[in-house]
C-alpha cells in the first residue's frame, strides 16, 4: 500500500469538526429534548465542556503523532496494541452508524419539499442514494480544494444556527430555564438523562475524523493549536445555544402529550415553527431544510472519510487484513474499505 499524500489544510479540519457538530444538532436535539425535557440545555452544556477537553487532547495527540487513525493511534502510543484495536473498531462502528443516521435524517428535512420522503420507499431510496454518492465521492482523489470548498457550506449553516440562537434568546427565552428547568415540562428520570447524554457526544466523532488526517494535513503543530480556539467557539456556542432554545420550545409544545412525533426527527423545524412572525417562520422552514440537507450530507461524507482513513490505518498496522486497505492505483483511496462501509451503512 502506498501512502496518502499531504493535501489538506486548516479549513478542511475546521469544516469536518464543525460539520459533525452542526449535524448532531439537526438530528440529536429532538431525541435529547424528548428525554431530558427542560434539562436539555444542561445535558448539552455538560457535553460541550467535555468536548472542549477532548479537543485539547486530540490536538496534542495528533500533533505529537503525525499518523492517520485518530484515537487508535493515540491509544497505541499511550497503552498497547489491544487497546488500540478496541478503540479503532469502536470508532469505526461509530462512523458507520453516523453515515446511516445522517443519510436517514436528511429525508426528514427534504420532506419539507416533498412530503412522501418522510417514510416508506422514497425515504429509504433517498438515504441509500446519499450513501452511494458519498462512497463514490470518497473513492475519488481526496485533494484539498474539495474539502476546503465544503467549509463554505459549514460557515453558512453556522450563521443560520447563530441567527436561530439569537432570535430564540430574545423572543423565546424563559428565565425559568436557568432557575427551575423542571418547571418547563417536569423532571426527567435519571435513566432518561443517562440515555440522553451519549446522544450529545455524537459530535465528538468529528474530532477523530480530523485528527485521523494528521498524516495528510499540511499544517504544523502551532497551526493546530491556533485552530483550537476557533473550533471551541464555533462549536460550543450554537451547540449549547440551540439546546437552550430547544429546551424552551420542544418539550412542551412539540414533544409533550399529543404533540407531533415528527419534530423528534427534525427538531430544528420544530424550533423555527415557534417563531411568532409568520413571514420569518415560513421562510426559515425552507432555509433550515436546505441547510440541514447540505450539512447532513457533508457530515455523512466526513464520516465516510473517517471510515476510509481509520480502516487504512488498521490495515497498515495489521489489525485487519492488509488487502482490505488496498489503495486504488489511480486515486490513492482505500476503495475496498469505502465499499464495505457503504454496504454496512446501507
């Protein structure tokens, strides 16, 4: 197997991490709000604090060990091959689940434009088509411009999420959220909170995907450290802010007794549905749907990128058969791993 070249820079790393964070907002907030109720923002805040700690650890590990593989490489140096093997396979499974979730969640937002996409064969076919597309896309040469251009999509979505947060804090904020979260929709059980917390950690996979590109990134250790502050600010503000707004809207009006279950799968649509101005509410419904489809597709693509690079690292270190890590002679991409990933995700 020949090595993968260095062709990615800081914009690509930022886009991958922020893409995962943004995507998790689109599909996780509803599930968390269903369980954590008014405590949703506290669950996301705890996840955000842990995210900040993990960012520092990943940046330090990736800068010290310029190899592909993310946590599996860090675990190898910190512990041993067995821990590295377990970490690699666990994160590989996480990527495959994320590919499936992101592709599936895309259909709930696309249904704004064509309702049959909410269920049945159209829903499956759209998700299946997206998985095939990202597999084909990653099988091509992974040069920097394609990933750097995707940052524009991520930045546009970041602006939209910040607008939703700002509007929600001004017009939808309920002071009781800070002093008495239980007054919003009751007190969730400990079991529900324990179920909800891992859902907010899905965004962490973006850190592994970006650090897994360490051997393919044309950026020094100082550049990686400068990227920390941008990552944290851009990730945590909408990450916790959207959850705060959702805590005031989704538990009572969307996810309570008799509320439409559809908001669970498309929570951002449920949030903007509470905006009082009709023209803004109706416009944002379509803007959110477009942005969600774009960012979920980007996250699906980044998860496939993570699978391919992690699988290559496992093959290179004989943790899976070397032939599985075969690189296509023309594109230098691990096409066998990408094909298996697409099949399992489907």
